[in-house]
């Protein structure tokens, strides 16, 4: 049996760059814990991933921009979002005063039974 874990332990006091840890991995998916403290995606850079990404914000706050949307989506603790594969997106900001802890589940399109059909907004 695996030991019990806690998503809020092992977080350093200062976080000069975003921390990404894989918590669970199996064929077709992986689950990450992401810890941010004021970091953002570099100007002009967009994420364009091969996998769908379900993300939930556990603590802190963040602004996420989806290509084709006019407004930044502000995420607070408990907020979640499903980002379709190849839906270009970027993190505009994370809370510089409080650690922002995310969980991100990445999974291959068509590999999760019951997952909804997904579409990205048109740019």
C-alpha cells in the first residue's frame, strides 16, 4: 500500500521558478502538482499540448488566457477548467504573495471513457 500524501507538504518557502512534480503516471495520462509564486508564461509563448488538460486551483490565484478569448480567466481555490488538446493557452499571472498550488491531469484524447467532446474557441 502506498503511503498517504499531502498536496501542501514539501513546498519550499521561496519559489524562484515554477515547480512541476508528476504525482501519478500511467499509459495515456499523468497527474501533476504545480506550484507557482508570481510566475507567468513568457510573453509571446503559448502552450499547445498534445493532451487534454484538466486543471484545478487548490490555493493562491492565477489568470489564464485562452487564445481567442478576450478576457483572462481568473482562477481561485476550487476553480477548475478542462483545456482541450491543441487549445493554445498561457498563464498571465499567478499570485506573488501566496503560493499557487494546482493539480493538472493530462490525458490523451479518446483515452478516457465518458470524457466530453472538446472544442477550443476560435482565435
